[in-house]
């Protein structure tokens, strides 16, 4: 991969959503093979999955998992779904390292406030 590190993100399908465990934080990255923005963003997500190993990282091809796409009601990719203690809490269209870094900071700030 681009950053030369091990990839700590697991590919899943909507039928495998039970893999969203009760980790404090789970990040589900939604992409599509035809999405050029996703192609550029995927190595960044993979790098972050290696840097933030305290979180569970999953990825799902949105074009092949339509029911999940409908369930969380998003319209664009790349999209990040966030789960806290196994519960879906929201998501956001994210396509830059700065945006992903901001999301990681929000999670870190939440952890500090709740500690």
C-alpha cells in the first residue's frame, strides 16, 4: 500500500455486520470500485486503520451492499459510518486526510470528556 504498512481494516458485506463488535469505536468505510475519489482516499483510510489500532476498522463496497446503504441513508461516497459500543451513531461523507484526522480528533475528544 501507499504508506508501506500492514493494513488493519477488514473487508465485510452487509451480511457480516455482526462483525461490528462492542469495541468502543468502530469505523466502517464505504466505497465503490468505480469511485475515483475512493481510489485516492482508500490508502489514507488503510493508513489510519494502522495508526488507530485501538478502534475496529471495517470497509464495505457500497455498490454491492445496497441494503446497508439504504439503512443508513447516505447519498455519496466515500462515507464513514461510526459505531460506539456496537451502536450506529452517525456518519459523514469524508474524502480527505484532513477530514479523517478531524473525525479521529472528535473521537479522541469524546473519549477524554467521558473518562
